[in-house]
């Protein structure tokens, strides 16, 4: 309606003729018809979820009154209904995103409910990790067949819970290797979204959910020498930054680049955490107590090695295409941290080196934000320096007056830096 009014105004002003206006109207109408209604899809998925949960609650209210055979039939009814709708969607509505998404989500929940109910009816014992593994494995072909991004996200969440449950809470605690296989099984669909829906909401969600999933489960790949995962996490964040710097993300909004945001914030968190002397004392004791000759036999060593090599490969790829100018300090912190970790744990001086590195990082981020006229980068650098100073309050016996003065100076610095940046922007606009 708004477009039609604008076209009429342009015709009256003799900017375009009626033929051109008609072509413009038809173009946007065809474009609107081709694009799926995102709100309609969201309500379709929500409706399917509520219907599935409602059926489970209705059956559950009278569950104890039913004989075993009836219970078994009820357990399969939602799944059968979901399969019927899925067949109808594939045969009659294959291009309807609303039908594909809502039907696939309904089948997903029906499948989980069926597994849980059959286990309860026939008293099949098992761990939560086993239930999650079976459920997610059965959902794997579903989002490929139905092309359902919502189901793929549910699958990723289920895989993450499985990896976390199995890696941290199972006994004996073992690395969740099947998590890697199941995550790899999602990657072809992720790549398909990248090729066919690069600017879709589903792609934006995946760009956050995938790194969050890996970060959640990463700590579970440890059972012999867990202290080495300090290096692993720093390398993992370096890998996230390298992925976030790929050409695909250059045209994207910053908030959709979950890899880079998590990588930069995670790197700063790690170097701040490792600036405490007490932590280095514990690291030094554990390293000295461990037989480093057996390091290559540990899960941690191979985990850290593979992640570090992947980060180095992507970093080199960026250097080969763009040179040193487009490589930030945060993206190479993982390379600097490896020698610092071994020097600090075997010889000493780790806290000093980390404090110095954190200060340099903060100052260089402030400098980069100033040069690029980027308020986000400027404030990130200021927050890094402020956080470092705050952390040192826990290691020193400064009086409250001195601490108060330092905080006043920090607050004034934030205000002055942001005021100067905004003023600089207005000057350039004029």
C-alpha cells in the first residue's frame, strides 16, 4: 500500500510514467510472493510445538488409567499423525516453508515423546545421554528431507546437551566422540544454508548456535591433563575469530557474526583470567606433577593440536589474501599464548607476561577503534584496560580512596573517549 502511494506521487511529479510504475509494482509483488512470511513460519513452528506438547499433557493426565496396550498405541499416535502430515507436505506442499517447518518440528517432538513413553511403559532403563543420543540420531535425516532449519537447530541443541551430559556427567567420564560425528553430520545442511540462504534468519542463528555448541562441549575433551585446556580454549577462541573474519561475514551485520563476537570476548576473558597469580601457581604445580613425556598420549594434546592447527590454517589463509594489515592482535593471541603458557608454568613469570599482554591488547584495541572511527572497538579496548585494573585490585592492598580515584579516572576516560569519538564523527559528516 505504501509503495503504491509512492508510485502515484512519482507519476504526479512526472518522475516516472505509468508503464514504469506498473513494472516496479509487478517486480515488488513478485518478490514479496516469492519470499516466505517469516512471522507466519514462526507462528507455524510455535503452533506445532504447542500442539505436540498439548497432546502429551492430555494423554499424561489420564495415563495411569490406561492398560499397557492402549498406552503403547497412544505413544505412537502423535508420531503417526506427524508422519502423515510430513508425507502430505512432501507430496502436496513441498515449497511451503510454513508446512515444512511446522510439520518437521511436530515430528521431532512426537519422536522424543514416543521414545520416552515406550521406555516408561516397558521400564527400559538408560541414561539421559542415551535418550538424547537416540532422539537426535533419529532426527538427523528429518531436517534434510524436510529442509527444516528449525528442526536442524533443535537437533544441534540436542547434540549439545548430549555432548555435555555424556562428557561431564556420565560415569566413567569419557570424551563425547560421538558428539563430533553428530556435529559433522549437521555441516552439509549448514553449508546448504550458506549457499542458498546466506542472509536468512536461520543462517544467523546457526552462526551463533554452532560456536556456542562447540564452546559448551569443548571442556569435556579432557580426562588426563586438563590444565592444557587453558591453551585449548585460547586456541578455540582464535579459531572462532579466524572463522568470523572469513569473507562471508564481511558483508554481514556485526551482531550476526557470533564467531567473531564470542572469539574476541572469549580471548579477552581468558587473558584476564590468566592474569591472576594464584591461577598460575596451580597451573605450575599440575604441570610439574605431570610426566610431560606422556603428553602426546593424552586426549588434551591432540584436541589442542587440532584446534590450533585449524586456527593457524585460517589465519594464514587470511594473510595470503589480505596481508598483515587486516590481521588484528586478538586473532594472533593464541600463538603468543602458547610460549607464555609453557614459560609461565615451567619457569615462572606467567602473571607478569599476561598482565603486559592484556594491557597491550587493550591499548591497541583503543587505537584501532580510534583509527577506524568505531565506537564498539573503542569501548571494548577501554573495558579491557578497566577490567585489568579492576582485577589487580584483588591482588593489591590499595586503600579505598586510591581505588575510588582510579575508578573516577576510568569513568571520566570512558566519557571523554566517547565524546571525542562522537564529535569526530560529526566533524567528518559536515
